[in-house]
């Protein structure tokens, strides 16, 4: 074993000596006049290679920009497709369907349209001829008014019942307005909960710092779901793009849940997503204020 190691060391030292000898040779060649044109040629070739590399770098950067713009176009196309699919889902069933017919009218189509026009004109003529006189209600005589039973007149009891029915309907309408699902917010952490957090999770983090992060996350949740509650017609272009992003981020697991992602926290709050922030998130998970849903490379922070 020792002999093989010594042999390896000897080979390594020999290689180093050979490299030093080559360097000394090249140094002597630079001083020799006969080798100067060769050195100049090599120098020119190195400059050409350097220029080519510079051009290659420029081309690569341009291709990267193109790739980024194409990705953006692809994303916008996907969004448009999703909105179109949503519009198709929301269209009422009773609307007449578009009949697939050729743009250029054929002889058969012409004949059918002419027949339809003739039928419609005939029907219109018949309707004009068969116009009935407008029927009017006859006036009530004195004898008829005397024969009317007394029970038909509205009593106080009937009036009370109608008023109650109206009140009930108004109450139901008010309840329907009130029963809109409120936006869920994470509760602040109490001192008792903070004391029960393990020391390895706490570190040097204070109770007030954790509650400050909770309030900022709540702010982001409120801002996000206020946008989702708005009607699409009233939205501006940037708000609409946010709305589409929020819908894309939703999955089957997040139905009827309130959550935010890191982009929302960056956008709607002044929090820094550093190591301290993620440590506080661990404490919030431990205290069951927040839980994570991971899918499609996104972490969704769900409010518990």
C-alpha cells in the first residue's frame, strides 16, 4: 500500500515538473525572433475566439428574452381559455344554439329560405284578417253590487295575515344578505399558547412578533378575498389578472377554504420572507393557526 502511494506521488511530481518545463519553453519562444510571427497568429486567433464567444453570449441572452415572452403569452392564452370555458359553463341552457351552415348559400338552402319567407308572409296576412275585436269588461249594475256577499270585503284579520307574510319575506331577504360567508381570519396567539411552544421552535422570537405576522397574514387574506368577491365588470386590467391567478391557484383540496401563497404575502404586506418569517410560520403551524397544502410546486397557507 505504501509503495503504491509513493509511486502516485512520484508520477504527480513528474507531471508538475513537465508543466513547468513547458512554461519555460513558451517563455523562451516569446523572446526568440523566429517564433514571434507564430505567437502573433496565435494571439489574433485568440482575439477572434473571444469575439465569437461575445456574440454567442448576446445571442443566448436574446433567446432567453424570447423564451420568457413566449412563456408569458402562453400563460395569458391559458387564462383566456379558462375564462372562455367559464363563460361557456355560465351560459343559460334556453339560449338558441348556433346552427352550423355554410357561409355560401346553396340551391337547397335558397329554396328552404324562400319557402320560410312565403310561409311567414301568409301567416302575417292571416293574422291581419283574423284580428278579433278587443274585449272590454262590462260595468257592474246596482242589482249585481247588492247581490255581492259580505265575506268578499277584506277584513282586519286578512290584513294582519298579509302584513305578516310581507314581514316574513323581508326578514328572509335580510337573512340571505347577512348569510354571506365571512372571510376567515387567524386568531392571535395567547400568552399561554406562546409559553407552551417548545424552546427549539421559539428561539429568540417574541410573542408580539408572532402576533404581528398573524395580523399581516390576515391583511393579505382580506385583500385577496375582497378581490374575489368583486364582480368582473367592475375590475381594472391588473386586478382582473390577479383574479385569474387566484382562481388558477385553487384546487379540489382548497374548496371553501381561505388561503394565501407567498406572492400574496409579498404583494399585500410588508413582511420579509426570510428565515425568521419561516420560523414564525412553524410556530403558527404548531399552534394550529395555519396549515400547508402543497401541490403543483406551490405552498398554500390555509387559515385554520
